[in-house]
C-alpha cells in the first residue's frame, strides 16, 4: 500500500509523540522543553531517553536509538512501518486511502519497498493456498517449522513461472522488478524469476521493511540457497536475518546468537530462544558488528564445527572484539544443524549444550592457534611459542579495553607456559610499532599529524554549534547561507532546512548513523543569554577559522619559496600579510 505524504503528515500531527509514548511509558516526566524517562530499549536506572514534542522526535543518549512517532510504535510493538502508520491512523480515526497513480510521486526506494512487500504477500499466499506448493509445505514440515513461525517470518513459496504473471496483473514494470532484485534478464532479453521453485524467506530490515529474499530450492537446481542481489534498499553486509523479529526480546535481554542459516534462526526463535539471527550468505562484516552492538551486550557465534566454520568464527571475533562486546563461540556436533538438534532434543538440552560447549573469545583463539603446535603446547620449542604468542597478541590488540587486554594476556601466558611479563613486553613492542604506523609526517611541514579516534562523548564543532542554534531558532536561517558550512553533513542538514523540511522530515532522509548524530545534535539544546550575540560570535569564529586555514596554506607556500623549491609570487606574500593582519585584529 502507498499512502500519500499529506495523509502521513496528518496522522503524525494527530498523534503527539509525547502522548503516544506516555501510553507506553507512564513515568514520562517533563524536563524543561522536553520529556524524559528511562529508555524502554535497554535497562537503565538514570533516565536518558528524551522526547521532544516540539521537534516530534525521541532519542536515547545511552543506546542511541532515535526516530519519530512511527518508529517508536514500530519498535515497541515490533511491527512494520506501514503497520505503525495504520495503527496510529485508527487511533485518531483517520481514514487511509491508497494513493492513486499520478497523485503522488513515489521516491525510488518507496516504490521498491511497496513491490517487495506485495511480492512477499504473494509468495506467502502461494505457500498456504496453492496446490503446487505441496512439496514446499512438506519440506517446511520436515524441518519442523510450524504455522506460527511461517506467519511471523512471512515464509512463502514461488511457483514456477507464476510470479511474472502476477506482477503483470499488478501493473509492475519490468525495470522496477529488476531494480528490486526479483527478476533477472539475459542478453537476449528473456526474464527469469529469481525465486522460482524455492521456499522463500523474506529479509526484513530493522524497521520492519522487506528489503530482499532468500530462497531454498525444492527442485533440482544446482544452487541450493540463493539470495536476491543487492539493490538500492538492500546490502547483505548491513542486514541480519531474523533481527527484526527478535527485537522485542533483545530490548530486555540484549543477547544475540549468530547462526549461519535462515532455518536455524527461524527454529531457534520458534523454540523461544532470544536473539537468534543469521548472516545472509556472506562473511560477518563491520556493519554487522554495528548492528549487533546496537542491540546487544553479548554475542554467541554458533558456526559449523569444520575448519571453514571455525575460520568464519575467528574472522567474526576479530571484528566484534573491537566494540568491547562479550563474545563466545560454540559449535554443534559435526553434520548436525541447530534446527535438527532442537527438534530432536528440545530447548533445555540445546541451551545446556550451548552453555557447556561455548568458549570465550580468547579461549577459542588460544585453542585455534595452539592447535597448530605439538599435541601439548607446553612442550613446544621457544620459537613456536613465540610465534603463537605473537599471533594471539595481534588478536588482543583488536580490543580497545585495557582491562580485557590484561586478562587475555594473563590467559595466554598460562596456556602457552611463558612468563606473563615477557608477554606484556612483546605486547608493548607491538603497540609501539602500531603507534608509529599512526604517525604521519608531511615532508614540507614541521608539523606532525597524529591520527586519533574521536571521543565518544558528544561535543559540537563550530559548524555543528551554528546548526544547533539555527535549528532551535529558525529566524536565523535567513541570516546564514550554505557557505558557512564546509562539513558536508552540516551543509546537507542546512540545505534541507532551507528547503522547508521540518525536523522529522529531515530525520527520515538520513542514514541510521546520521539519524543518531542529528537527533543528538538537535536535542542538545544550548541556552544563550543573548542568542543574537552568540550567533554573531559563532559566525565570526567560523570565518576566522577559515581565514586561519588559508593563512597556513599560504605559509606553507612561502616556506617552499624560502627553501628554493618554488618561485616567489608577490600576490602570495601580500595575501599572507593581509590575512595575518586581519586575524590579529580578530584576536586569533
């Protein structure tokens, strides 16, 4: 269903965000211009969840979740965006009518989401009703998937050659189906249905929107499992199968189990095991780690017990430990899948097996590295021990937590049977070498540039400060122009503001990372004794900073002239003197 922007805005305005949130969180209390309460998405004692009725958004300053009234209802009720819109429309007696073609101009992504949602409904209906889906229903029954799980994950079936006919009846264009990844076209111009003769597993993003499909063949296809290709709305390295369905439990327990297959994730959730998700036929990535760290404090990697599975687990660990997430690794008996184990032995036995067999990140790595030594690592030669310690210290260095590093080094020393102080000395040597790699020298400059990570605590640059003032005092928009912003992100927000978008409208155009930054920026309200004076000072400092950067650039050119590496240019000297005088006059 496609709903007009006017209707969406009418629903939004009729559902004050503070009133809606108070229905879920009765302890919501006023805090100046905003409202505050303990975050419903993670456990906390001191409230850090801020609601701004004026701007129509919410933001938790601890777990960084942010959004508008629709997103809040989505997350709390674990429903899709469209279902949240319908729920709030019903609450305020607003009738929703599907927008007619030509009345509303859909964005490219909105059109794709609409096609993907309708396709999922088609596949699901085929599985439940079509005679041609009998083999698919038998396969699902054999794997132990019940009707409730089919509905929860919207599992479906794609009968051979029937999807394109259905799409034609829906007036979907071939190009749009191609963009959604649902069909492919040969060099001869012949179309093929990607999911044909497959049990279909819709892939949801964290907002509950269907972005792609995975399929398991029930025919004699050479490729057993197949995903639709990456599109404008789907990146396999940024999504985890089953994450949306388990979000309500994750907000309470914040524990994730990462598996390798769709059906494993379905069955674990069917048995009531919290946080079961699966990668989408790709290696674990940094984006996956960001998703995991956003919704959990600990993760268990459940991979195959063969070497390929252990290698995949190691690569995943190397990414995860950098975010200080508690990681454990477990493997089921050889040739046994998680769904098979659960269906045969039950939930309690599975959880006990997981608890007994899982190893901490460092224990897994020690076992893996020492596995290449003699049968008893303690009897290995000093050279082999040194090589093993070096490999393990490379892993230790991936953690940014000094307490974790200290404990891991102690474990390494004990397992390899070497002096702990010696291991520490080797670690410090490695860290010094890494530090040298972070130092960059400009041959034409006496300055040394050191790369450092930004502190996680939110502090505003001058441009962010200006943007904050403008967004909270919009009378100053006309007194500013985009040339005040060199930072691309700040300039984009300013231009969206000038175009007339309100806070929620801007929020909905941003990526998840930028949404968190923007929500934090705009809710970080600064009280000025004299806004006009503050505005003038910020503009002056931004201008002075720009002039100072230009002065330094000219200074480098003059330095090259003095070294005989560049011809003298009187204009450069004159401009340098002019800027130096200006900056002295500004107090810089």
